[in-house]
């Protein structure tokens, strides 16, 4: 097993990024979340992004223990935002999919949050917006890189 030791510069950047992301998330969360917890919202987005998937796959994607993922899915199912169906590859397992209500909820949330954040982005210069856009793939990579 390889151990990675962060450089002093890496630690400084990480601390700054952590602070900035935290503040940005508070700003984004000021807009309604349709009564969903952060875990529910994240799971709903993952189901939307990945398409129908098993709870075990959702748990893995969300870095949740299986029982926690099951509870999140049950609450989303109870709210009518996701549905379960038999997995054609294994009838013992179920697939979780977004319902039309789940899709509509995500669309409304994304629109509301984008509008709020959009106003802040509009205050940036064209050069700043282009720089931010070029950084997005790197930020996305950080969210999917589990080797860190």
C-alpha cells in the first residue's frame, strides 16, 4: 500500500479549497432543497446521473454503508422521488430509478440554485468566468478520485 504525503503547498491549497468550497456550499444551500437532506439530494442526483442502479452501486457511489443507502432510498421512495424495479440481470436484486416527480424536483432545484449562483457568476469578469469554467474538470476529478 502506497502512502501519499501532501507537500506543504498541497496542504495550504487543500485548506484554502476546503474553506472556499464550504462557503460556496453554504451560499448554494441558502436556496431551497425541497425538504431533502444533503444525503437524499446527493443520492437523487447520483440516480439521475447514473440511471437505474442497484442500492449497492448507489452506496458505493455515495460512500455510504449499505444500511444507510437503504434508508436513504426508502425515504426517497416514500416521497415518490425514486422507484424500485426488478433487476433483469438478477431478479433477486432491485434497480433504483428516478420517477417523474424525482426528475421534476431535481429540475426545479437545479434551476433555483443555478439562478442564485448565476447572479454571483454574472458579477465575475469574462476572463474570470472562463478561468472558472476551465477549472471545473479538475474540481470534478477531485470528487471522483478515491485514491486521495
